[in-house]
């Protein structure tokens, strides 16, 4: 069984959970919130200040006499690394404890090079970014990593990832910790994009679904404020749900009529080529749409309807209040979303869509890095993470 | 913000969380698990014993000298009421703190009589059952109620329930508490069936989907061990997802091709009537299947395939390890499940079905009452519930 932090070594970590929202508090308000004795509060605040995690805040509204000292989370107390390892591109960033990016580097990178090559690059690049900022490597609190495949959450190992040869069951945290002695959190790329989108645009929303439409199609689901991973870590894997319109279209998975075979970037480009339009990739489709090409606009809208057909089932099942559409094809603008909305609002039960927003991703291309940062920060600021920092 | 129970009035409730699994523990093992001082443990165990929630357990393996005293949850310390209010039938039971039914009564009941009539019957019948057992009304710790419609979880109010006229936004807990001064937990019937199924047959499973196939079709989803309710409390509402085969079949919701319009009990009966088979209801269909009627067996199998089509999307999205099929139509036996399996195993990605069991409900007609009991027990034995018992 797990051991409550309030009962653990320091006790400071539980107090810190009140302060991690960033709002300043006095010793008196902390005592009132927790029921702890003032002397206990004082000792624990001192410990958090010693760790640098909490700083005094100037008190604007003094009531006369000596003002009560206020304390708040100090976002610059530590840094985290956030890595977005895609199929053909990798980005790594250093952020502070609020998720603000301090430095970032991205470059083409083939995930099929295998874990040691890609993770080696990630570690080297991350350390170079930290050095470049003039920060000390000991300030690093955790690292969050997104990968383009299913991940066993408890171990951080990719499981049967179809486009990551050499990564199956590879101990990502174990390998990285040979070089960086910090907690390593690994998750599926679309899952962390959901975390990033929520952190940026919908911090108060408890039920959010993020849909990535790019070379593949997938989704990340946050329900009751928690990322849903499922029994095998593949919850949200909607790319191979069948769409009625496409019953004769073969998919690379071996089935026919999968959403991904109809509405992904390459699928839209292929459909356009069959109409005689020069489009070799999803990016070409986006460019055609931006230039106002009617065929491309119609094809993207139809892809939106196909995605909407699958999302109608998702909306019934998950009952989110926000569906955010991201990924490279979302750059085609409102045409994709319009198709999604057309079908979801027509086909869903009124109660499911009464308060449902279907929107373009606000985090856009930053969603994954921001989400990886959130994954690392959530862990670093958890009772367990704070206890670990205190014990170092 | 909520206040941790460890910081609350008694502290005993947190200790109790270790004991609620029913396994016996010594004072020493409790001290080791919590890091609390032996004197604190002793005081809190005494308080739990005073409440009757914890009892001494005879220690079989004495190591000589005075044996260490062991303690465990006492399931008979309190009772709960569990009510399953269906569209046309209601059942209420008294259970102990392990969910064992001590007394039960069911009778035809029209939910459309409205809340005061139905809840009044529920309260009267529940109290009569308690009296009949010779138990004291003060032993009642909580009441769990399942209703056939969406419920706002935080308030226990039904929200736009389509088949419950007069119940919209009715304050069920407030009304019941005028008669029974205990916590009142209300949830959707299919949600509580998922809780009941898990408690009876899959206590270790974290990701389970319960599908009810009866006059309507709905599902309850447990992910990461938690019931998923969604933003409006309607997560799992799969009855109106479109099935490709049925694009011309009108549904009572106003759309066409809904799963419920093709695969519910009345829908199967209607399809059989169109073939000239005398079947007026889902029950007639079940009887025909049990007598080996080929038309009925084929119709049920096709309904299973239609349900399987929708469940394929659900399995991709939620990634459960168990899908349990219940409701009155599940009494048609393996034919329904066979149709579901046929489609889900054909259409899903291998990783999603590698460890997926699709099974008939083990709790069957007891799922709802058992789930309502679990809803009440989970609350009664939570830190909040224990603190409330201690304060009475």
C-alpha cells in the first residue's frame, strides 16, 4: 500500500499541495486550511523555503503594524525537461515549474533509429539547453517524454508500438536515469497533447477530449480531471474505428473502412490525387486549402464529417465538455472543424451536446511539449515528488 | 478546498481506510503502515472499536507469550439500504458492510408516478425491512439509489431524464433525508450495475464496461477503478450511436439508425413480427430463443453484431479489459454475446482485444441492487463517512 505523505518523513509535501496553485497564503491561512498547529506550519514553511520551492511574497494590503508574511510557489525554483519524440521530428524544451518554456530545440529525427540513439540525443540536447541557460543540472526536478505509440503507464515502457521499431518494452526510464538521476515520466504523444491543451486553454475543465489529426488519427481523454489510459495504455485509439462511408477502403492495419484510411492527411491527399489534384501529403492538402482550392476544401470538410461520425460515438461514451482538434491537419482551419461539428451536433443526443464545445486546439504545435512539461511538473510537485526533492 | 481527514477531528477515519479491506491487522502492523506512534494507533483503534466498526480477531498463530491482538472490519457493524428504481419495477434491499443482502423486497412500480410517491414507497419499504430484521434504524449508515436516467452526481438530482416525468432536477437526497438522516447517494442505473458487476465478479479489474441490453441500451464505464460519469452525468449513453445497417430505421429520439432502434428487446421483437413471428416484447424474444426458434436466434445474433459494431468504437476509446453484457436480453444466452464477439474481435486492433474478455454479466438481475449497496458502502466507509459516523 502507498503511504500518505502527511504521515511521511517531512510533512512539508502535503502543505506544499496547497501552495502549488501559485496563490499566496499566510501562515495563518495555511493553519486554518489544514488544522495543523501554527508551530508545525512554521517548521514546514521553513523547510519548503530551504528547498527554494516557496518564496515570501510582498504583501500589498497591509492592515497596519507588521504585515503578515505571505508565501507562494516559486516557479523558478526548479526546472523540468519536456520532450516530444515524434515519428520524424523531435523537440525538447526546458521549462520552469509553471510550464513556461525557457529554452527549446527541435530537429528532424527518425524514431526508428531506436531508443538508445533517440534518447541519447534527447539527454545530450537537454543538458546542453540547461547549460546554455546557465542553470545547474541539479535544479532539474523531472523529465516528461511523449512518444508516438502506446506506453505502459506504470513502467514507462512502450508496448507494441507500430511505428517505433526497437522500442517494444524498452525501459525508457531506466535508460534515461543512467544519465539523469531524476524521475522520468513517459506517455503516449496524444495523451500528453491532451494535458498540454488543458493546461493552456481549459484549466478548469474536468472532461476534455483532444483529437490529433495528422499522418494518423488518435485521441487523448481527460475524464474527471484525470488522463484515461485504459487497460493496455491505448485508450483513445480511434484511428481504426470503422466509418460507414469507407467500407471498401483498405487500411494499413489490415481492415477496411478505418477512420485513418479516410480522414488522415495522407488519406485526404490520396483522395484528391484520384480526382486529379496534385497533393502528395497532408501538408500539400493544407496548402491547397489555404489557397482556397475548392476540391481540397471539400475533401477536408468530408474528412471532418468522417471524424465527426466517430466522435459522435466518443461524445456519447465519454460525455466531454470540450473536444479540441489538433495535429497538422487542424492547420487547414475551420473546414475540418465545420465537418466535425456538422455531424456531431446532428447525430448526438441533445444533453450530450448542450454544453459541448468543439474547437481548434489552442496549444497547436506546442501541445505535446507543454503536455510533457505538465507530466513532469505534476510528478515533481506531487507529495511523492516533493518528498524526493527534500531527501536529495 | 477539501480538508484531509488525517487533519480532521478524529484521525480514526484514515486508519480505518487500511482496515476496510477486511484483512486483520495488528497494532504493530498499523503503526508500521502509517508511521503513526503506537499510542496514536491505540487511541484510534479504540475509537473504531467504540463505533463497532472494527472488532478483535482471534489470533491463530500465536508466537508464544501474549499474542498480539488483531483487528478487522466488522461487516455487521452497520447496514445500508440499496434501491434499484427501474422504469416499471423497484427493488430495495438491506445489506451489511460487505454487500451481503440481509433482506430484499421487489414489486412492480411505475417510475412515472413521480418522485414523492416512489421515494415514499422506498423509504417505507426500507424501514419495514430493517424492522423485520430486528435491526435498529440508527444502524443505517447510508442509502444508495439507482434510477433509470442521467443524474447530476454532485447533487444527486436527475437531469432531463426521458422516462422519469416529474423527476427533472428533483432533490432526491434532500427529500429522502427528511425521512432518513443518512447520506443519500444517487446514480444512473447502468452506472450502479457496473459497480455491482465489478464487486461481484471482477474486484481486481480496473477497467470494466457494463452494457445493459433491455428495453433500452446503455453502458456504465469503470476506468482506473473509478466510475466515469462525464460532464453531464451521461457518459456511457451508447443507445443512440448510429449503426451502419440501420440507416433507415427511425428511433424514438428523432434520429435514424440508432443502436437502440435496432438491437433493444422491442426492436428485435419488431423485426421478428415483420418476418411473421409472434413476438410482442423482448421477453417473448428470450422465450423463443430458449425454445430454439431459429428466426429468434438469428435476430438476437444480429442484434449482438449491431451492439458489437458500437462496442468496437467503445473498446478502442476506453480500452477496458472486461466487457460484461447484462440486462433482460442477456438472458437469451450466448447468442447475443456471440454476435458481439464476432464483430468486436474482427474489427478491433489486436492490442485492444489481446486481453479483452467479453462475457455475460455474472451479477445478472442482482447487479443494480448490489451496485447501489456498493455506492452506499463506499461512501459510508470513506474518511468523510467515517468522520460523520463518529460525530453522530
